[in-house]
C-alpha cells in the first residue's frame, strides 16, 4: 500500500510520520510539497503535525489554502484515505474536510504528555485493528486542541458514529467537548486526531499502541 506525506513550512513531525509509515509498510512514502497541484496515486495521504506557517492567523489557516490542499480534496472525493494528525487535524478543519474547530487549550498552556484514548468506533478504515472500547496510550503535544463544534454538527458526529477516539480515564488534556480526540468524515475516508500515534509504534518508543492505526489505514494484515 502506497502513502504520501505533505510537507509544509513549519511542520516538525513530518520525519516522524515518514519513519512510521516506512517501518510499518516497508516502503517510504512519497513526499509532496505545499505548492504541488498533484499527488501521486496512493492509498493514504497524511498531513503531519507541527506549526505550519508558525500558526499565524489561526492554526492551519494558511496551510489549508495552499495549492496542495486542492489536490487533497480531489483525492478525498475519490475515496483516498486522508489522515491529519495534530496540526494536520487543524488543517483538515480549516480546509472544510471535517466539521468543527480546535480552540486554545482550556488551561491556556501548551500540553506535552501521554494520554489515554478510548476507541469509540473500530469499524473505520483507520481503526479496524482495534476493538471498540479498547483503551490505548498516545502522546499529545499541542496548544490548540480543544475541539468544538456547533450543536447540530456535534449531534451528527455522535449519532453517526463519527467520533473515533475520546480521551479516557480523566486524561483530557485540552477541555475538548465530549472528550473528543479524533473524528471522521461521513464517507469514512478522512480522519483527524490531535494525539500522535506515530510516536508510539515500536518498542523503542516505549509502546506500540499506535501501530494498529497505521496498519489499518494502510490495509496491512493484523
């Protein structure tokens, strides 16, 4: 299964994401610069974390308007899987590929630590190798991860099973509504999440809880 990683000024988790995808799939992902207008034929596109354009205006607001994002929209419309992690999640929201917004953490502080996540929906293309209700560990590192959505959007997400991950065991690091840590689009091929599963995929990281997410998204065998 082939993958691609977007590269934008200010991102600092692109190498981590490239390393994770290479290790799990056995093939290095394509890298696609912000000004590109086409993305190679791949099964998975990943927008990694960091601080694209220094988080000026709003987190992800400038990145969402780069030429490459129109190519992402076109691929997503054709069913290609798209994963946005941390700043990547913020970019997907700003691009209108997912509903809602990510506000400043309730503590008004940058948070960098490990949290617990509950797998709410294990029937997505990104979570099929987990069990619904499973609790996994995952690192977070963000200043604006407080998820908010209008009541209608929030109800739709909940009713349609589109909340994929929630912060569990009182580890919500940002005040996110309904403890939401990750959501998916109605078509089931675009997912955004604040935690960083790419930083917990091998024993050298101290755990492998994030491995199944990428194996799922890449269509790898369990």
